[in-house]
């Protein structure tokens, strides 16, 4: 888990993907962050995210970079949060002052990576925004919750293997 990286906005596929390709892509990118036999994302989950309005519907069955960004963040957040909470968090993150979806996604992924690597390397989290506003403090708290849950799962899996 050390030095784990997630795709930045510019690294997401430029071409639109069909649902099966989206599932393969998300599962490949997140496979090392799950320590039990879990389904990260399925067709039913994607359909539910679209049906409930968390994610915009695909265009002619094609999913864009924006969809991939949402699905990656959703899959990370669902480790600790309900769909209602995720909807609120996504609304807050995508409305951070003068932020585009690209900037909001890259900021979340960057903060998540930094925190993940700090916890797994040093067993602590010291990555905090300086002079943070409300949204940034919330983002750090959410990320730390998820990272510590991941670290606990990783540690428990290590004990099971012994």
C-alpha cells in the first residue's frame, strides 16, 4: 500500500467508455485498496447512482471522464459513508469556491493519496490543510476516516494470514 497512486484528471481515459469498460477500469484502479473479496463497483451500483441522480446519465451508453472521476470518488467514500452522506459530500466538494470538477477531483485524490501514504508508511496522518476553510477541514476529516478504516482492514487481513 505504500506509495499508492490514483489517476489524476489528466490520466483518466480521454475516450468515453461503455459500462463494462468502466467497471473494469474502476476495479483495476482500486484493486490494491481492498483487502477482502469485495465488489468495488457493479452494473447495479452504477445504475443506482444514475437513477438516484448522484451521477449524470451516460450519453448514448457512453461514460465520460467526469463519470469516471465520480465513480472513483464514490467507491472510495462508500467505505465509510451512506449514499445520502456521499451525495452531500460530493455536492460540497464540487462547489468549493471557484472549483471545477477537474480541480475538485484532483484535490480530493491528491489529499487522499498523501494521507493514505502517510498512514501506511508512518502509521499516522499529518497531512492537513494550512489555514483550512470549512470545506477543506471536512475533506480532511472524511479522508482520514476512510484511510484509518483501510489501515484497520489491512492490519486485520495481515493477522488472518499469519
